[in-house]
């Protein structure tokens, strides 16, 4: 069995002075190279869990460990997000003023590469995503499926160990959803990455190696 | 792709707003370039006037009241060992015509300062005669030539000479016999100042030490008066001080308005891009890199506005150098250092104005920014 890469211990997250309890004591272990899906109804806390695992915000209590080291004790969360994690969002979140090839370079500003290397790497990732003909276009000139492929290329920019996807097919039709999931699964397999996908679609949840279901901020027993 | 390119694309996103912001900065910098440039050229020309004539020290009343030194002081000054010559003089601005306002100098006809002028047409005036000499620029502005008559406060003065001086001041000025101006303005034996030309400094003593020694001796010999070295007098005389404080005051107001324009634009820009900044933070951009981007945008606005403002200021100076009322003082060019100074001020304004929006952008929580609608 692979080592535990990411671990959540007794994780809680509340908002609005404790009035909203998004997570109520979540324990979760994610192995290196695992494809994990997190499913649950709207408002169940699955996206909050993903945000905490991705270091976008801190928990109200409990702790998260990456390779055995606690976020609270060791981590510069900016560096963690830049180097260890790639994000794919439901709304793509591409920068509208930048060209496709420029969007992919954004995370690399926190890496060691120079301008030319950044550009070459972004081009290579976009070619891998089948977007060689779209490099110089702006996001608003692309279809939804193409935008999500740009976002996936961007998430791989710094060769992260973990790919976090929050409802990556939420804004796509059935055909594009299947394509995007195939790309994500292919990346996970070929690069032996850890892929965590938040979804409310049962087919995607079933496609993962393991699924955890969240309801009311707690993981339901399988 | 560089951070510069991202910043450039961001400020070009709302072109009209950017253009209006640049106009605000450009007006501020143009005011600075034109007004401060004008006041500095005023000081520079004043100093050049002293230097070209060989004046080392100006002796004036300690209270700095104009035309309040008695002409009898001259004899005491000339008796001092360091003093080669001391010339009583009056200097004032005067409306020569409703359109043309110019500096008017009054000297004795045989003073050393007269020797520094180049007579282009005619001759020097004679003491005791209602005669006037005109600098070539002033003559041109007035449309006068030798043989014409110029009316000063109702009294006719014959134009006897056209001259070129060592500074733009003199070239745009009128020159009268001292006694005639004293009579015209009912000043009795009072003058504005004495201009002192020192003997050469003795061997082994620096020019500066020598001037300071002469200054101390003059002030000891003439209580109530003060001896001001030429450079200091050029900077700190009433007209220069007034011109400088007016220029800086007006410029600072204009620069403040420009800074507020940048601050408003950057605040709006950060507000509109809240979600994008959240994306940058989510993708690992550190707070200081977000700040760097926003400050770079603000500095670019400052810099571009500064460049436009320098051209605007030069255009304003060009106009001033052509207007009869200001042609004698204003120069259509500025020293490179003044342009660099204007650019530095423009960029600093951008950075200061962009600081609060940059801090706000850098402090955004990625999660809250991503949720922002």
C-alpha cells in the first residue's frame, strides 16, 4: 500500500462566528497516487474540505498533514499551493486579459523557471491537452471544454504531487464532462499523481478508486 | 510573459479610465515641470546676471525691504579693502504697456555692470537724461527701436540703445539711469541694493573663504545692512522666493489631484479584480507578488503620466517663452535633471497612491476572493 500523502485529523470549519458548521470533525487519509472522489449534496462541506486540503484556508480546529508534517507547524501555505497542489475549478477561473499560453504560465511565477522556459513549458502542456491551435487566443474565444483543458494545463504547471478538482465538470455538457474526466484520470495514471475530485455526479464518484461521501459536514460510513 | 506584461494588460483593460487617470497625473507633472522649471530658470537667470557682470555680493537691508538702502552707503563700501567697486541699483517689475510687464534696472551709466552688456544698436544712456536702453527681446516685444520713445508712468523716455545681456533677465529688461528712476518713483536717495565687485582673492585663500570674509567685513562696517553672496541672493531674493513657493504650492496641489486619480483608479481596479486576485493567490502567488503587480500598475500609470506631463510642461514653457509678459524669464527647455526629477516624482506618486489598494489586494483571502461575485 502507498504511503499516506495527505491526512485530515478531526477537521472542523465554521463560518459566521460558529453559526455555520461546514465541517464537523472529518478524518481522512489520502494515499500517494490515489484517485479519490468526494461526493455529497450541495452544502455538505465537500468543497470546504477540498479548500482546506489545498491550503486555501485554515481549519477552525483539527489539523492537516502533508507527508506527515502539519500545516500549522511547518507550512508556508503559499508555497504549498504553488508547488505541491494544482487546482481545477468548476468556473475555470482563467484570467480574461491574458492569452491561453499566458494563463498557463501564471503559477510558474512562483517557481524557478525563467520567462522563456515558462513559455515553453506552457506550450508543451497545452499541446498535451490538444490545444496547440489555441495558444494565442483569449479565454472568451474558447469553448467551455477547451477552457477547462486550459485550466488543467495550468494546474500542472509546477508539476504538483496533488491535483484538486472542485466540480470540474459542473459547467460542461455530457460529452465534454466525459472528456475532462478522461483527461484527469489519464494524468493521474500517467504521472502517478494524487487526484482528489469533488463531485455530486455519481458516475464520476464511481470512476474513482475510492469515494468518500460527505453529509452535514461529516464523512458517512461506507 | 513577464509581470510587466500582466500589469500592462491590466491597465489597458479600461482604456478610458486609464486615459483619464493619465491626464490627471500629466496635468500635475506638467504644472510641476512648467512652474518649478519657470521658478528655477528665474533663479538661474538671476545668478547668470550676477556672474556675467562680475557681481560677488549684494548689499541689502536686513529687513529685505525693497528700495530702502541709502545711496550714501556706496562711499563706505568702496573704502573697504576687499571692494573693487560698489554699484547702487534699483530693480523692479514694471508695467511698460498694458500687455508687457518687464524687469526694470536702474544703474549709473558708468558702472561695471554696464561693461558686461553688448550694445547691439545705439549707445549707452547718459546719467541725468530721460533715456532708456532696451534688451533685445524686450525691444522686440515692444516693437521699439533706437530713436523711438517709451512712455514710463507718463514720462517720455528716448530709446537710445538696444543691448544683449549675460542673462535672459537683462535681455528682456529695460535699463534706466538711476537718478531718472529715483525721480520717476519719488525714491529720493534710496536704492534697492548695492552690487559689489570684489578685488581678486589673495593667493592661498579660496574664493568662497574670501567672499565670506568680505561679507563679514561689510556687515561689520554697515550695521543694519546685510551682505549676501551672489548665489545665495539669486536663490533667496524676494522675487525668487515668491516664485518658488508659488510654483511648489501650485504644483503640489496639482500633483495631489493626480495622486488621488491613481489611488481611485487602482482602488477600483483591485475591487473589480477581487476574484482574479483570489485566483492568483489560490495558484500560489505570495502576498508580496500580488502587491508587486498592483504597485507596478500604479507606477506605470505614474511613469506614463509623468512622460506626458513633461511634454505638457515643455509645451507650457514654450508658450510662456513666446508671451511678451514672460518671454524675458521663461525658457522653452528644461535641464535633463528637472525632467528626471519630474519622472521620479510621478513614479513615487504612483507608488504611494497604489500602496493602499496593493495592501488591500494582498490581504484578500483566496477563498473569499474566489467566492466574490
